[in-house]
């Protein structure tokens, strides 16, 4: 178990600010439906699709935080921080795109980063459970091999 | 205060995956309004009710995480893990039901599990506060009685 | 780094309960659009604005939790607890207002509290990073001055 959490905290703070920014954009979408973004150009169906996607980002943030902290806590702070950055940048990059066609594509990079974080976290928790309840420490055995 | 958190981490990871699954369902509901689920059979009013409920689950996830971790941290890891499982299974069971009538009923089991988690967490935090600021350790007194 | 987290846990539990209350109000807004609140008096445009705001509170809750815990963990438990209370009361006060004009104004107090929490958290994490990677402990240097 890692004890240093400052890197995790930095990424968490940055992503929290990103979330606040996304939520402000969503609120603007809702309250002024005709002035969403300069590039939307009156395509209403696309706008509602993009709003739904933006909302799914905001809704998925707690799930990301859980995977991120568990991967960082049980396995490695550095790996989780890098993947967290990829996740954030993936969303931001897609979000800032101004062409409707590119916007309507999926958030592929971020989804992959979240999946890898979840897998790493699951492996870390599994080894911790093995160590705790069956007294079988995989990490020590691997370290002994080298 | 319990130090082992691996069980809490396992349940958190599982519930995060459940959330991601729910969010994907919600996104599909939004972007393709006519193809929500095989069992909805064109009842649009019911669909919007169900969508609102699904969204309230996603919105309530951080509140669940807070109650879950505080109950697990300040009181007992095992009790919190069991209640967390009940909460998850309650939602999943309701979600997978295919009859409209059953779906429109409330998420009774999960709501109850969340309430119990909140009460346990509140009791745990209260005893911790008493111990810290008034130097009055209830647990030790109870242990001495037996 | 502070180790006592009971005050943070108390505020988190309270805010989680507040969130559950907000989400119930949102769910009622959605499922019964005509009976939202006694004071809305049929002004539908205002209602949808208020619903969007309420939803942005629920969506912004994880970001608040991150800033709150990081500020409390890396800097000071007391300061974070006070700001967390201000954040909660700010929302609740606005939420309970019954005049449409007052409701439609922004959540100024809570937004400010969140910003201060984010700044405090950022400063705390920055000093922790300096201490960890450059071995430069600002707090010790400041303590030595006095």
C-alpha cells in the first residue's frame, strides 16, 4: 500500500476543476438552449446528443474517482496519476473540438483510461485481499524471484 | 478506527462498474429515445419516469460512497460491505426487471440500505468525536462491561 | 498532514444527507412536472431554470467532496469544516427561498466557498509536493521564523 497521496490529490483537484467547468457549460446549455456553442450551428439533434454525453461525463466522475484512488492506493501512485491525466485530457480534447462530426464521436481515449484504471485497481485489491485473508503475498514472491 | 479497507475497496470498485453500466444505459435512453428497452413497449410516460429514477441513482452515488466509507471506516468494515452489497443488488435487481409495473415501483431495498449506512456512520462519527474532544470513549466502556 | 478526520466525516455525512434530499426534490420535479413547488405558480420557464441549477448542484457534489477532503487533509481540518458548512448552508438557504426572483439568482455564497476550498487545497498539495520531491518544507521554515 502506498502512503504518499500528493500526486493523486493534485490530479483529483485538477479533475474537480474540470468538472466544475463542464457543469457550468451544461448549465448554460440548459438555461439558454439557443446559444449553446458557436459551432453547433442550429443542429438541435446534435446538441442534445452532446448534452447527453456531457452529462454522462459528469455522472461518471465519482466512478472515475473510485477507480483512480483505488488504483493509486493499492498499486502505484505514478501509474494512476498518468492514467488520470490521460482520462482528463481525453475529455478536454474532445470537448474543445469545434466540428460537429468530431464531437459526435465517442470519448474513446478516456473510456480506455478508465477501463485500465479499473483493471489495475481490481488487481491491486485482489492481491491485498489475498495477503490479508489467505496470508499469500504475491508481491513478496515476485520480488524474491529477482 | 478500522485500518483495513480492502473489502470497502472491492465493493467500491464493483459499484463504480455498476455506475458505468447505468450511465451507458442512460446515454442510450437519451440519444435514441425510441429504442430504450425491449420491455417498454412504447409507454413513453413510464420511460421518462424510469429515466428520472435512473438519473437519481447516478446522482445519489457520491452520497452513497460517503455513507459507505464513513460507516466502514469508523464502525465496521464487514457491516458496511454487506450493506453496500445489499444497496448494489437492490438497484440491479430492480433495474433488470422487465415488467413495467415492477419497474415503476420504488427502490425500497436500496433506500433502506443507504439509510442504515447513514445511521451507522453517524453513530460511529459521534463516538469518534466524543472520544476526540471530550475524551469519552464509549467503546472502551462497553468492552469493560463484558 | 492532519490525521483526525472526524470533523470532515461529520460534514461529509451531513452534506450527503442534503444531497439525498435535493435528489428527491429533483425526482419529484421530473415525474410530476405540474406540482413542483407551492411558490412556482405556473412559471414554467423559471422552473426548468431552477431544475437545471438543482441538477448542477447534484453534479458538482463530487467536485466539492474532492476539494473539501484535500483542503482538510493537507491543510487544516477546522478551516475545511467551516467552509464546508458555509457551502452547505448557502445552497440550503437559496433552496428554501420561496420567491421566484430570489431563487433565480446565482448560488454566490456556495460558489465562493468552493473556490476558497479549491485554493486552500491547491496550496496544501503544492507544499506537500515541494516537501516530498524537493525536500523543501515551507511550514517548518515559517514556524522557525516565529
